[in-house]
C-alpha cells in the first residue's frame, strides 16, 4: 500500500526490463542524473533525487502503457510502437537499437520479390505490421487478404527450415543470424531504433516532463559531440572557423598573447580526427579535444 501511495505523487517512466535496451537505458538515466536503486525482486524503482518512478516492463508492453496514459514517458523501439498501433509522441531518437524489420526468405529458394509471397504463409512476432504490409501488397484490407500471417514469439528464423513458413518477417541488426539460418532479405518493412516516447495526455507536471526530456537530449548531444579548443592567430580565423562552426557558433576569447585568440567549439565525435588535422594544416596550435559528459542545447 505504501508503494502505491508513493506512485501517485510521481511521474511514471516505463523502461525495458532486460536485455541490451535495458543496459542502454540505464546508462542514459544515469547520464541524466536520475538516481535510483532497483531491487532484483521488484520491477519498480523510485528515484532518490526526483519525483519519478521507473517501471520496468517488456519493451513490447511499453507503448500501451504510455499510449493509454498509465505512464507519462517510456523508452522502446519504434517497431514496438508501430506494432502496438498506439498514438504517442516520439520526441527523441536515442540512437541505439538500430535495426530493420525485414522480409526474409530461403536463400536457395526462387522467391526474390515480396509479391511472390502473396497467398503464402509468413511467420513473425510482428503480426500487425506484417499483416498491414502484405495487405497493401495485395491491394486489399487485412481482413480480406489471402496471405496467411502466423505468430511465433521466438526463434522466428527457424520457421522456414522447419517447414511451417514460406518466409519470415523479423528484426535484423547485422544479418549474421539470418545468413546462418540460410535466409536472405528481399524487402524492408520498417527501419527502427529506440526512442523516448511520451503520452499525449500526461498526468504529471509539464515542467518535470520538460526537464527530463532536456536532460536526456543533453546526454544524446554529449554522446554525439566533443569540445574542441585551440589557439590561433587572428589572421587565420577566416580559414579556421569554417572547420569548427559549432552547433550555433564557436566561442572566441582573447588570450595573453597579442594577435592570438582561443577558439572553443563543439565538433562531431566521428569527425574529430579529421577536424584536428585540418586545424593543424591551417595554422591552429595547442589543439585539444575534451569529452562532454552532459549539456543543454
């Protein structure tokens, strides 16, 4: 009863309860300074520094809890949102869990066009998305389609080899599992990644929701960018600033060396090596790159 009373005063935030999504989500929550301790026996954890309760759920259930307003925020894949057909906001792409929901067929077979599968049997754990995809191929509605869509919850890739399906529709990251099962992709139903999702009818304080979104956005920005500092002759700025334009504009400060300035700018992490090389070629000195643990943009 005490736990129920605690929940009534808190923003409910749904988090995947296990797997790689869980580990990534915990990292983002820690980076956002949402402090909590999760007991192994409970799927609820109360934040110790914010009026937030984390609810740990299967990723497939999170769109329903957020869509129906039971939780104000959640983290799950776009594939789960589309499969559940829930109307929620998708404010932030968390840039992990990237994969594709693909139509896969036996590599040694003669099917290479998804239209060849019309009227055949398709196995998937994403039956809603699969049904809509093949109904559209048939030019009809789901209830009138001739293609047979069957549900399998796990080891979908074995369905063709076991003779229960002509093709499967499943999530593919690297494709190694599918290739090992003798399958090849012939179409992509959906490209997906993990998102912060938000209820369209939140019950919690809008300011608290905005704060959490801002913190998470700050973590995502910090993961994408590094801070680059360098000293440069003022006469070289016309060549140097286009190399480090920053998100809005670089910060330029005078230093105790006449004719020289210090430039500070955010640069994309993936380009930092090339940026430092170009700065050096164009007269910059004392070039340093620093990690950004969090920020507000």
